[in-house]
């Protein structure tokens, strides 16, 4: 059979673009058929960005729960006892310590303020912890305390974004997004990266859990604290599950046709997001039904009302999400910015968070999940050894990026261990400094990911969570 050219309006409409896009036996049809083959590895990779991927090497951790204490807890009142700072309370700091010192708000040459609470050794490891943390004291032999962290930023938004994305500027993928990009997720019915919030919103906002230049599928999915975890999760009156399914199937067919015509990878991400939302719609009620938990478990977390949005409720939800295959759960609790009224505010904050944080570790351990779950607790920087006096309040502390404390548990980190040391007044790191990039390199290592190889090419450059920095802190690994 041969074809001859016919110069007519009809023939001009039968173009190559039409054939590829609309002809049922053309490439569009074949692509559509291919995408509908759920057992095809290629279609799975295109249509499901959460498909499991092999790590670079055998991991010690499979999942992460990040208890982000936004606002920056005072390490001097919780984790890093300084008897000499107490001795010099009210005195001006040594001049040599102020050379090149950068503060956020106070005059650095302000009087020193000693720890406001007593410390005592906890557990068989003897880790010194504040009296405000009796429940954390019960898990002292499970945690790895890092007292020598430091960061580049001195204000909340850039410091939070740097801790979570490795850069002070917004627009980079978050730690959770990089984890999904590298490993995928084991959850079929829930997002791979879930965000839970309590107290106030974070200074860094959604940039703390955004996907940056990665596919939008890798961004954290915020769950609301009341009502449906995601807006419009429940169907409106008269719109039943069958109609919902039929509508999604029709939408999916149109998106697949458009993807075949344009090759836009974001369409696959959109298809997957719709399907994830539908699966979430089916599974969310069971997930959120904390009444199914035993009274002993509710008491462990200090939960008195399963419907009330609290940090404790979010910690229990985090465990339930991890059990259901969610790869990365991040809690944001912004209450720790104590520029004034330090003693009262930090007491309240610890009362609200200490029990549930420790309960999560204990609960994961008794369920056999702690061994391969990384638990991270900490904020964006520390607080100054110098006092800040805000008019109308009692004494507080300013931002301090030179040294602060975080703790880790599970996931192959060394339990009952303290890493690093600060000087006797809490100004600078005296031993074993750990930069934010070092911390993130180490966390990725525990997930089986080489931070130098987990990259994404964007605007002509290979980007990574640790930028061009980062060393694995082997001393904190079991």
C-alpha cells in the first residue's frame, strides 16, 4: 500500500501531532496502554514516585520521626549543665569570648545568666539532664545526646530552613523530601512524608517540608490538627464512594492522554497525588481513631482527650503512621523562643512535650520498631549564656548559633552516649563540633544513603541535602 500527498484542508489537519496525540493505534494509545499496566516496572516508576528504591548500602534505619522543637530550646537549661556559668551569674562575659560574636537582638556584652534549673545524672549512662525532663531521663540509656552542634544562621526562619534543607534560602528540598526521593515509601494508602503541627506555626513555614525542585510528590503532606486531616477529605452530601471513584478514573484517563502528548513528569505526580488522596480518604478514619489504642498507651503519652490537638496526640499519631509504612513523619512544635519569661515558659513547654517524646521512644521500642527507626529531637539553634531582658517580662535568652544540643535515638545510633563538649560558660564548642551538614550526612548514612551521591541536577548543577559539605560523625554510630 502506498500513500500520496493530498493538498486539502482535511489532510492538513491529519498531522504528525494529531497522529501521536489522538490516534487510538498511535503512540499515545500505546503509551496510555503502557501506563495502565500496573505490573510494568517502567509505568510504576513513572506513575508512582513513592515506588521503593534500593539504598546505596545496607541501612540501619528504615524510617524517620523528626520531633522538631521550633523556636530553639535552651540547651543551658535542659541538656548542657554549666556550674561555672552559675558561679559567674550576673557578671559580664570575658572580653575575648565576645570577639567576632554575632547576636540577634542583645548587646553581646550583657550579664551572664546561669542555668535556671538543677541537673542530675540519669540512667546507667549517667547523662546529666535538667529536672524539667524527668521522662527523658527515663530513656537516657536509649538516646545519643549531641552537645556540640552549630549552624550558620542566627535567626529563626533561615536557621529552620537550613536545618531542614541544608540551605538558608527557601527553594531547596527538605530532608524528608530527599529521603522519599532516595528510598520511596512502603505505604500504599498514605503519603510517604507526613507533617504534624502543634502550638504556633513555624517561622520557616512550608519551606521546612517542601520538595523544592524535586517532584511535588516528595513534599511533606501537612495533616490538620482538627477535623479531616486534609481539607475536603470527606465527600460532600450526595457524592458517594462510587461516584468519587468514577470521577477519579475519568480524570486519570485525561491526565494520561496529556502526559503521553507532552511527556510532562509533573502529570504523573499529579495522577499519583489524586490516587494517594483517594487512598487516604479510605484509610484516614481508621488512622485517626486513637480510641482504638489501649488506655495504657494513652496514659503513656499523657493523652486525656483523643480529639484534642496536642503534642502528645501527634506523637502517638506519628507512631501509627510509621506502623503503616510512612517513611518520614515530622512534628513541628514552635514554642521555644524564650527571649523573656524563660523560667515559666520553658517549664510549661517541657510539661507539654517531655512525656510524649519519651513515650514515643518507649512505644517504638516495645513494638520492635526503634531499632530501625531514627528518632530526632531538637530545634534550629541554641540560646545565649547572656541574659536578655525584654520589657514587661522576666529574664530570657537570645539566639545562639555557636553551640546547641539535640538528641537521637534508635536507627543504629549509639545509645546512652554524649558527643561533644562546650566550654565552661557555654559560649563555644570545646570538642568534637558537629555542623548541620555533618548531622544530615550522618542521618542519611543511617538510612543507607551516601549524601555525596544522593543528588539531583537542577539548573546545570548537582544539588544535595548537604550542599558541598558534610562529614559522617562515626563516633555517634553504634
